């Protein structure tokens, strides 16, 4: 089967409308049976299974269980803006290896990198920022934005 995600001249994935419809179905319910998805998008169960596997293999999507950090013992979340001296890549690479770091984004603006971290409590957050992030070679400054309450979190972007 051909790739379900082709790439344009810039290397950006281009996904056909059927694959987008499959992704939408899985965003609504990641456990939806392939037969039900097939019915919704006009494909057989086997064809949906193949397309989903290709989307996974090509790194277009992941199927994961998303938890509410509070309910599984992580009482503190924060966004951390980081300014770096020199090359961003080594700092970004080091951050991606930290279990508590949920995502790492290279940005243009006030910060070079923005990360989200999930910690057990304030002591854990302090240890992360003071002992692990600020001590990375190249990190010049950090600014933390502690979450007081999470009001909205969705993962349905990218198909509409």
C-alpha cells in the first residue's frame, strides 16, 4: 500500500480526506472499532486497519491514553519559558529525555524554548527547575508559569 501521508516539497505531510476522516473518528474515541470507522468513512474494516497502521508507522499520529494528571498523583503542572545561550538543539534534546517534560517547543519571541512539565508537587517542581533545567549547559534564564486550574485540554486539532 502506498504511503497515506505524502510530503510536499517542504517535507510537510499531506494527508488525504479519507485518512483525515479516520483520524477524526479516532480523536472522538481512540477505541472505536475499525468496522465502525469503516462504516463512517466508506471503507472496509481491513482497509481502515491498514490505513491506521500506516498513519502510526509514518508518525502522523499516535493512539494514547490521556489522563488527568491530578487523578494520577501529579498535583503540579507548569509551563516554563527558557532562554538559551548558543545552539538550542542540545538543550532541547536534553529536555526531551526528562520524563516530567511533556513537550518541548522551539519558539520565536520572548523565549527560545517553551516546555510543559508535570510534577508530583511543588518540591518536585522546584527540583526540576532548580536542579535539572537551570543546570543544563546553555540555559541562561527560565520563567515559570504554574497552572492553577486546567480549564480546557483537547487533542482534536489538525483535521478541521
